[in-house]
C-alpha cells in the first residue's frame, strides 16, 4: 500500500505501459550516451508534491494563436492549421492547461544562436507561442510547416519535420515535453529520436493526422494532433511495488 | 465520408483507454519556446518565509558541465502548502513553479522561499523538498529528482529519502554554505560514481 498518502486523498496516475517511454540511454541517439543515468530509477510514490502542479482557469473558447504574422509581414512557407485537444487516457478533456510550442522555419532553421544550418532565417518567423487549453481541452494555432534539417548524429542524418510541444497537465506527474510529426514523412523510419519509442502505437500517437474538416479552402491544410496525458486510476490502488 | 471520419469511428469502437502521448527530447533549441517562462526568482512580496538561493552545476559522464539543460522546480510554500487552485493569469499569481536554464558553464541559480515540511491530510510527513524535472538535448525523457536541505533534521524521517540506499541519499541534499547559511549548493551528476538519484514516477 501507499504509506505516503493512505488512503489517497487525490486519485493517483496510472503507470506507463512497457515500451511507451523512450529509454534515456539510447546509443543510436549519440548525445544520450554521456547524458543518461546508468543507475536504475528509484520508484517515487505519488504524494501531494507529485499530484499538484500549476493549473489555470480555462478560457471559454479556443484562444486563436498565429505564428505566421511577423513584424514586416507574412512568414514564408506553407501555412498550416494545427488543432487538437489535450485529453487524459479516459478521454476526459484537460482544461486550463498551459501549452508551449516551438519549431524551425520553413527552411529548417531555428531562430537560435546554436543553429548554424546553412538555411535562411525568416525575419517574419520567430517560431514560438504559448496558450491555455479551453474548457473542452482544445487548442488551435496557425503556423508554417517546419522544414526538415540536417544534424550530426550520424552520416547524412536529417530530422523529420516536427513541432515541439510542452504540456503541463494537472500535476507535476503529468508534465510532458514531446514532438509532433507529420503524416507520411519519409524521414521518420530513419530518425533515432522518433524510433527510440519501442511501442508502435506510442510512435503513431506522435504523428498528426491530416484533417479535412479543419482544412480551409483556398487557405491552408489542417492537421489534428491529440495529446493524451496519463489517466487516473479508477480506484485507489497500490502505487509502486 | 472522409478518411478522417473513418479513423475516428474506428477509434471510438476499439480502445477503452486511449494510448498515452510519449516523450521526445526537448532538443538543443528549447530556449525559443521555453524562455518566456524562465523563472529564477520564485519569491514574492506576499509570500512569507526564509529567502534562500540554490545554485549548482549539471555534469555529464565526463564531468563536463552541461551548458544546455533546463531545470523545472515545483515546491510548497513555507507552510508546506501547494498552490492547488486554478489561477487566472498563467504563472503570475501563483507560487511554486520555477524554470531555470544552465549557462555556458553548466551552472544554474535560483532564488526562492525555503519550503516547509509537507503534510497532506492523511500522508506521512515529508521533510522540506523541491521537485525537479530536468530536460536537455540527449535526454529523451525528463529526469525527475528532488532537492532536500542538508540542515533539516526531518530528513532522517523522510519516507522518500529513507527509501533510497544510504550512500546515494547525499546526492539529493543541497549543502548549506557554512559562511552564508541561506545559500545552498546542489550539483547534478547525470552519470558516474556520484550519479544523482533519479526517480521513476
């Protein structure tokens, strides 16, 4: 039993299934080798510390977010509309959660001093935004489809197009940082970061779906990206052995 | 009927529980997205308690400082209470969240209020502590750890510290500077002989 909070006054979060979390030591992702721990992780009970976190009052409706308007005009590249919901494993909306996104520009270049890829910066594209999910857990933003770019992990290594997502969820235990990929990207089978996740279902969850419904005629393609956070156990159960 | 609709109707029929979204690395360029919420000073005029400073270095396997890590903190106030009500303005009117990147020398520094011992309604008392998530290029999943304070007698009875083998507990203790007791040093060793204790949550 959970001696730290028994009986638990807050519902506990379910553990991740095998193969869902990427391992931190992943030799095919070279920079993981010297930055990943070697000792086994120590089980941490879900106490009030882990079951709380910064949460916010949700707006009634989706806050429109637009990354494509620069100080001098429209950012270059293919305009896209990304929308989705933050849900828990039981399909319940996670309302009022803080989401941050960042990405490369259409040419595959980040507005960052350490990005020295020989591709142009776009003075009208910074590539970041934040928002709070609405009462139904929804979010939506307009951006530019990010370009693929080379990196030095191995010979001729290229990252598939992706958008970084940071999501808080209701508690410290649900904090998530991940990447959204695009359907049909030919680089996905070669990417050690994407393929560090053993579960195929979990990998597929990281790929947005093309969405006819949110595609706007004569304007932009729509993509749908559902973010699913850990769900709560139905009944208080043993937490960790 | 579109492909999307088909997908959704199939999705509704099959799983009781949705598959969870997994982690991917924060990568080398997280500053673009995360900088707006850098918070290296958690103190506020209306939050009482002892102001402390915690500084340290993040080291890799070769003991080379890591210049591109970001640490997130979550802590109780000096009474051991967490801000647990939804706030109106994100991160403006609540206490307890911090986010600080390491600098070129792999160092971070944060100013905060020393948390109190945490005692939830029915739980065992926990010694003052701060929860930490660590993200960086090279880490696919966040590292989770806790900062405790070397000068807290309650550490001896803390259930989480007691669950760790004794020789490794020291890695979670921020050491008070004898000359300046409200300054603490806490280093993170990602690997090696002094590897920090990281948790499975």
